């Protein structure tokens, strides 16, 4: 046992030794502006059914699939976690990268970018990503914000994907002489779940 215990444990492993769905720690991509962050071990399927091994990088503006060789060494994050959707954020709209979508046929997935033309969707049950097409009915999907939480007690947030804020239309001139910037709005505080707090412009 180490003199100082670290939870979660970070252990170098080859990609081929990391199970699908497990979390890994990534450094920035060579030649890119991406910073270090966490990712989920996943495979990607092409439209022809060809398999590509890699990970889905969760940070940044849009989660994306990145190819990695099975012999490449990554930092495995040895932690048990759950993916928890924020049901209060449910909206029917065209999906964008990062959204958690729920299909009427069953199953849920995270919309990602990657090697496909257009979006892919990472299936939560299998940790396999496939090409994704919007539903034909006006392109609307049931979308949700979501978090990765430590399984024990679900108190520690590992990663959070917030809901996109709806567009705020300007108030009619007769409704108020105050500008939108002067009107305080609420934002959820993860440290005190369920307790609203005022959020300033710096939260945008």
C-alpha cells in the first residue's frame, strides 16, 4: 500500500487493457489547442461496420472521438461512476454535440463529433459510437444535460455537461425600462444542490 492513498487511482495502461466505458486521463492533442482532460474508452463504427479503437474526449466545446492504437499507453482513472441525466433540463430541439439524447425506441446516447460526416452518437449501454442522423420529424430530439458522478454517495462530480441556455428574446419596450443585463437570473449551484443562487455575467 502507498504511504499516501490517492482516490481515484491513476494507473498507466495500454488502451487494449482498458475496458470500454472506463475513464482515462488525456494530455493535449499534439499540434492542437486541446488541453488535458478526461475521456471515455470507446470504439467507433463506420457506416460500413468497420471498428476503430479510441476514446471520446469529454472536455472542450464538443465531445469528440479520437483514435488511439491498442498499444498506446494512457492514464486509466480507476473509479466507479454513474452517468446521471438532469431531467429538469429536458428539451425537444435539434441535438448538438454534447447533448444526451433519449430515443423513443429505447436507449440513450451522447452526441459527439468524430470520423463521420456529421455527428455520431455514443451509446451509453455499450460505449460504442455510431453515425447519427437527426429524427425526420423536424429534426427534434429529446435532449438532456448530464453529469458523471462518483458511484459512492454520488456527491463528487467528475464531469458535468450543462444544458444550453434558451435564447432570451428582448423584452418589449413597454414591459420594462431595464436591460436584460440588469435582470438577475438563477443558476444551479452544484455544491448545494437544489439551492438557487444569483449568477453574474461572468457565468456566461
